[in-house]
C-alpha cells in the first residue's frame, strides 16, 4: 500500500500571531524549531523512503531537518506552494472576521465558494495537489511511505484530496491539528481523478 506521511511544519511567528500566511515566506520561530525536533524524534522509526516539501521556508526548514535526521535528500515541489490568500496575506484572522464577517463565515463553512481578493480558489489549489499526488503515485508505484511537508491550509486541503472528505474551516488553530499523520493512498483513484 502506498502511503503519504503528511507533515505539518513547525510554527512560525505568523502562526503564533494568528495571521494569514498564505504564500508569504516566513521561517520557523523558536517554538517551531522545538516542535520539529520533537516530531523528528517521533518519526525516526517510520520507514520513510523520500521527503518532498513545499517551497515555503517553514516547510523547507522542517523537511531539511527531517531529511538530515533520516539521511534522505529533500525534493522541493513548486506545486506544493501554499494556498495564495492574495490581499488577505499578512492580516490577522480576527481582522478579516471583523471587517468582512459574512465572507469570513462563508470561508469557514464553505471555503470552496470564496476566493480571496487577488488570491487562489480552493479548486485551483486542489487541481495542483491532485497533479502532485498522481505524479508521486506513479513515481513510487503502489507501495512505500513518503513524507510530504506542507503548511496549513494546504495540508488540510491535501487531506481532503487524499481522503475525499469534507472541507471545513481552513483557519482553525494549530493546536487542533496533529503534527503528522499517515494517509493511505488509493492508487487506482489517484490516477483517475
């Protein structure tokens, strides 16, 4: 069975401030580096064959630490760039909620129906992710475990693509998210989506 180890990078200052990061290139903060060190301790026993990462700085830093610990080369994939939130990037989440309450509520309940000003739709990001999943599935055949390091909200979107599940609040707190999870990929449906 082909499996993806979905890894969320350690925290950035934007995460701690509850800012919308999007495609802004923000490094890990001190807490984030500690989170990565703890996570690597948990992942050392996983039979990871390859590490792929988003080009986001926090993801690259996380992936490189993981790759170094496991003696694996890290491959950066441009299509794993985080969701582009356009003019919302850098804003506090609470500011969007205060200034645009109807849009904020719709973003939480039905994010696929909203496109941030000058940003990217959920559908476009899902198409990018599906292309990555198809490519990785073909490259790694039908077995093995690969690590994919992507920041939020792209990590939640990737879960949605892999599990074909519900899509909900993409700005939920990091505290409610696991640092990593293993997802089995149905290689037959990954090729046909």
